[in-house]
């Protein structure tokens, strides 16, 4: 918490909710009345409203501005990833990497197994890369082309891609959000990953089952136009040199990720190799590679499916997403700076008295922060800081909290169109809701793994399953670090560490999960 936030009183609950509610109203008018799916201006208006509320509370504009830019600065690595992924999409199309993936996918896969295979492939790649955005923009883009060839609706394919890609972002030790959640809650990274398995694995298995069932029950292979598939593969061969060698840029990035190299240099290495292969194998010029990396790839094959899919990429294609991310981050930073988010969380904590209630509230708050602030990082960091005393006060491990903020933060991010994750998915996969293709938003309920995981998390909270109590070592760590329930008197929970009587606070060893 920043120094000026301690000097000024927190806003009342009503005043804290005011800028959020007004912003949602303006956003609703833009989205549903005008039918314009560009949330930038409503969020900018929300930022201005938040600034006015902050001034009413006694904050000076330079202080509010500091809060805005602090949050933006924290998320700049993600903006860098967006820029790198934009370059990769344009260059990997020109190199033939993405066309090769589409070509072999159409040759090897069948419509019945496609959705399940798409989710599984994205999951494997995402765990390896540690980035859902990189997976969605490369392998996910190729899978969209394969799905189009099979005549599968875009929103079904996008749902499978998102389920698999964000699964990896949640459990990969290379993922930034997977490292952020244990960092803000004070738990070990690999303990955090292990504790997410009871929700993540069932959610993935159920999703895999649904996609497999959909493939066999709802997709009629006889209705698939193999003439259309032949047209697509023939056009790809006519426009690109197709070879397994062209998969080397993707294998390089995966190899660097497995070797635990930093993500941005790894992605840029993929851009460089992709550009080199475009020059050698596709015969494009160096200036063309620069153009594709900046402005995206452009082609006219006469086959609508190919032209629609492959005319994309480049840094400039990411500017819509980046501008949205920056405005949303500024809005979230202003809300955090003037204490609105803290006031809302404190109000929640004064009304919940059970572990199940706190766990549900933590998941819900992460989701709500994603919804309002548009940033997955803030949705993990803020509840992770604010709810930790409640878990410590009830004697529960903060591993429960780190899992909760991942479920409400990482996994719900791609399901909110104006969130950084949702905006990227819509742009990278070509869902085109800004062009009026609103039915493509059906990918949201069809991303089964993303919303099933928090459902399992809430179920476990109420049944007591997979909800570990704090171990003696964890409690001793709280005592040694001075984190022992600093603010419990304000929210009415008992202090189990009073007098450092560890034996009195611990359940019998057999009862510890």
C-alpha cells in the first residue's frame, strides 16, 4: 500500500463502487446500445471519473497519475510480449510455418477428433512456452484454419484453443502469472502448482470429454466438404513451399522455453529464424520481412478461407489490444491508488466468516477485478495481498489463496472481451466481433476448462476437499517474517498466532491436508 493511501481515509463502500458502476453503465451503452465493441473510450471515461472521486477524497492529480503509471509499468513486459507475438504471427505466416501447420493438420486430423486434439495440442505447447498469448497467436491461429477447413464454427475452435492455451499459462513454471500468484501470497512456486492440480486436472478432463463428445455427436463427417479441404491444401501448396523443416521456428521457441530462457528474447529468436526461413524457402525479400513483422502478412489466393486467415499479424495489428490494455491498466491503477478496490475487499471481509466464504470471495474478487480493471496481473496481485490476512487468521494455508487468484485471474481473463486476455484472443484468432460477428463471443461459454476450474475450486471450499490447513512450517514462516495477522482486529477474525503458541493453533497432524 502506498504512503498517501495510508494518509487518506478509505472511501465509503458506496463511493468506492461509484466509478465502477458508472463505467459499467457507459460500457453497456457502448456495447449494447450502440453495438460498438470497442471499450476504449468507456474505460477512459471511467479513469476520468475515478480521478474526480480521488480528488474528492483529497488526492492530488500527480499522486493519482503516479498510481496509474505504476500499474502500467508493472505490466509493460506483457505489452512487450504482445509486440513480439504480433511480429511472430506476420513472420511465421510469410515463412510458411503457419501454412505448414494448417496443411499437415488438414491432412492428419479428422473432424471427429479435431476439437479434443486442438485443446490437447494447445495445452502441451502452452506448458512448454509458459505463455497463453504466444500459443494462441501461433498454434491457435493454425488450428483456426484447420477448423475452418473442416467446417467447424469458429467459436467452437476458439473455445478449445483458449481452454488448452490458458491451462498451460496456469500451471507452467515458466508463466509470469504462475510466478506472480505465489509471489504475492508468500508460497513456494512448485507447491502452488501442485495445489492447483485438484481443480485444473478435473476441469481439463471434463473439457476434453465435452470436446470429444461434440466431435462425435454433433459434427457430421459426411457433411465436411473434402473438396473444400482439397481446395485449401492445393492453394497452400501453390502459395507456399510446404515442408516439416518450416516448423523449426516453433521448435526453437519451445526449446528455449524448456531451457528456461527469458520469454521475450526467446520469442524474438523465433521472429529472426522465421524471417530467415521466409527469405530462404519462400523467396521473399528482407524488406518484405520487415513489412510483415510491422504491418502483417498480405496474400490473395482467391480462396476466402485462406485469405481471411492469413491476412493478419504484425506489430500494428496489436495496437488495438495494446491501447486497450494501457487504458484498462490506467483505470485499474487509479482505482487501486485511491483505495476503491481496498475498500470493496474490506467490505467483503467484514461479511464473510467461513473458509468457504473467504475462498469464494477471493475467486469472485479476482474475477471482478478482471472484469472492471481489465488486467489479469492486478486481478492476481490485489486480492493476493488483501485476502492473505484472512487465511492466516483462520489457520488455512495461503496456497488456497494463490489457487483462488489464479482461477479468478488467469483463467477468467480470456473470457472478458475488454480484458487484456480477451482482447488478445479476439484479435489473434480473428473472431472479428468489431465487425459485427457477435456470435463468435460464444467461445466464452465454450472455453470449458477456464470456467470449470473455479467451479471446482468453490466446490472444494464448501466440502473441505483439497483445502489445506497451514502447516507448522508455514505458520512459523509467518511469525518469522512478521506477517502474522497484521490487520485481523479490523475485520474481526481471531489471531491464531497470539503468543506464538503454535501447538494451540494446529489441528492434529492427520487433519492437515
